[in-house]
């Protein structure tokens, strides 16, 4: 945040501050009493007119407003001729409100930075291979754009260059650079780390991955959380207490000055400021882990969840095939060589099975073989000539819960390459830690029960604490969540796919691992994980609990300090002007405490 923007935010309290100095000079040094009073009235109106309008509007609508006490204190100050007190109250309220805006701006810096990453213009590559700089919004689907090294990709598309090197950490949290091949999907928001890349655009600007993320952020910023309404309810009680103490002060002293002092120290800034700043701070702390909290109410609910429901595939597992075994059926070849041959055939294929084979072969660091005369037949398989011999890879029918492909040499099966979706590296530890928080854990999956059980057995001891529901359709997942809610559980659903969307929407908190192809799931969820680590779930729970604890702490500490100050003021120990300064100190302390949520 630059100095110019900060000065703009605090313009009114700065004017009121220097206006107080001018008032003191006019009233005490030059004895221009009338001019001093007129200046004070102008400053009071300037600093409080918005609050007065909001309070009157709320009164006409028969709604309770937080600023009744503050307005009453200002009116009593003017009525009793305590213009300096009125000015200090206005300074306190205006600076407190602007400090709230400053605090929220600081808390949201990680989020507003999202939109700043995307450039406003882009280099378009024309059919004659010449480029021109145009507005991103003018690019249409099918056109090609150039992205230079270090630049953010502004639009979704497919790679039209031969290769590219990208950094996708802003979207996935993955700290490693990724190699891309021609035809690979390119998402907006990633950074080009290699040579100039050419991207053929597949989505317009308003439908790009990054624009959707920004849209979710804006939705979150506009959402009013239930805990703020809880603060409104506390303010009703606080107002009653204030009026009782003010009445007591007048009855024991018949001094309107004491009443004014009570009203001054009772201005409800802690209630107005603490909760939204803490919640936006929690949202910012989540954003630092690349977790988007779409609705701030999700933080309050997440802090008291009693049951977690996890999808299996892609949530606690990697959600993609991994080579788990190479079974040799011919003694003339070893497993390593079979994998090298399969890699040569599948090297340029984008199929998930092909990628698994290529990844497994590269992990072995074996010699890459050359393949020629590659032929692919839909539904049959792919073949190529390697070392003057034709090899063929075909999908093997699922049998005995084994997913595999067969490698054939001149029509004879020589190897079977088996695949399996495996647990994410941190699944066991994270599920244990979540269970240790005292919550129940259910697994809902559309996979067959025997396959799901096979995966869950890898979890070890934590398996006995999990409840499995397999063969679930999207409707059955939703019904399962509904049954848990009906039983009194506060539910959180964690998923990653379109089939999870109904359950995500129904759960008290929907949490989804983002996938560019799973927009329905992301839209149904309250919290979106841009990375793929289960640890983000655990950390978001921790952030939510700490944020709510800080918010409530700020509310109760602010109210408690104000009540103590009111009691002393009612007994005559705190004059009005000192009370105003004391309340300002309470406000600053409460706000600074609430800002701690940003560091959660």
C-alpha cells in the first residue's frame, strides 16, 4: 500500500485532527469563540455525516444500529457546550472507521494481488506471423498469443509451441517447474519460465481460470459473515448496559458531565471493527496457502465442524494411474527393458495411462529408445517399430481388480504393466491429525467397495476410525450428507470432482481441490484449495479456529474494557475528554489484536 493511498484513506481524520488544533487556537489564544464553535460544528458534520445518515436510516426501518451511543454522545457534548469532546469523539470514530478500512486492505493484500498479476494487454500472433499488442478482452477463441519469459499467461489455451517450461505454483502450490508439450493445456495465471511460448486461446478473458478465481475472491469480500451479525446482537446488550450505567451516573450525581463521560467511553468501535478485520485476516492467512475462502461464513462454521466427509479419488488419493508393477511373461526381456519400450511407444501420447508409463520409465533413468511408424487405433491400442521389431500396447480388461495394459511383441504378450491409484503422500498423517481434533471421518466414493477397501488398507491404524460408503452416485453422496446433518452433525465435505458438487453444496462447509475441468465443484464449494495437498485442509481448520478465537477475544476484551471505563466514569474518576482518549486507545488495541488473524 503506497503513501498516497494511505493518506487518502485517512483524509477525514487528518482534517479533523488539525481542525482540533485550529479550534484550540481560535477558542483559547485568539478568543474567537463564535468562529471556534462554527469550525467545530463543521468538523463534526464532516466527520460524522455518513454515520448519522446510516443511523437515521436504520432507526426509520426499526433496525438496531451500532452507532446510537456515539450519536447520543456527540449530541450531549454539543448540548452541554463540550465542543472539544465532540471533536475528539468524531476523531475517534472517523479514525477508527478508516483504520478498519486500512486493516481490511492490509488483510486482503494477498487477494487483491491476484488481479494485479494479469496484464491488461497481450501480444497477438497474426496469420502472417507478425505481432500486435491488443487488449486481452479483444482476443477471441482460436487466436494465438505470445507469452515471453517471466510473463504471466493471461488466457487459457493449448500450447502451440513445441515445448515450454512453466511455473504453476500460483495455482497449484507445486514449487517445481513443469515441462509442457505441444497440445498441452495452458491455464491463465501460470508463469512462462522458458523461451517465448505460443498459446492458442480456448476460452475468452471472462471465462479464464484466473478470472474465475478473481470472481470468487470478490464474492468473498462482499459476503457478510454470521459472526458479524453476532457482534450486532452483542451490541444490543452493550447498549442497554451503557444506558443503565449512564442513568446510574446521573442519579448519583445529577451531573450531565458524568453522563457524557460514560457515553464517550461506551462508543462501540470494538464491536464495529474487530470481527470483520479478524475474518478478513483469516481469509488472507488462508490465501497465503493458496486456499480461497469464497464465503467468510465458512470460517465460522469450519471452526465447529463435527464430521468430515472425504471423497476418495483425487482427494485422499492422487487421482491418476501410477505404474505399480511390471509382470514379465517372457524370459527374453527384463522389466526395465519392457518399460523402456512402452515409454518409447507412449512418449507423445496425452493419455493418463501413457503419462504414467512415461513417468515410471523416466524414474528408472533408463536409456530412451526411438520409435517409428507409430500407429494408434481407437479402442484397440497403439503400436510402433522399435529396434526393427513391432510392439503393440493394448488395454487389458479389468480382471481380479487389476488395471493393466499388455505389451505384445509381434503379436505375443511379453509383459503386463499394472496401474493403481495410490494414496497421497500425506493422507495417513493428515487424516490422523484431523481425527485427533475430535471429529468423525467418513469416506464417500463412487468406486467399488473392494477397490476402496484396498486403498483404505494402506492407511494403517486410522482405517478403523473411518466409515466407508462406496458405490455412491452423486445423489447418494448428497443423501449421505443430508443424513449426517439430520443426525445433528456439523458437516464438511471435501471433494474434487463434478460428482461431488451436490454434496459440496449441501454440506455446512464445502471444500474442493481445484481442477480446471471441475468448475461445477468449485462453484458449489465454500473453500477452494488451489494446491493438491491434504495438509491444506488441516491448516485451514487451524486458521479457522484461531480466527474465530481472535474475533471473539477482540469483542469481549473491547466490551470488558469499555464497561470498566464506564464504571469509573460514572463515579467521576474519568472526565469526558480523557474518556474519549481512553476509548481511542481501547479501539486501537482491539484492532491490532484482530489483525493478528492475518498471521494465522
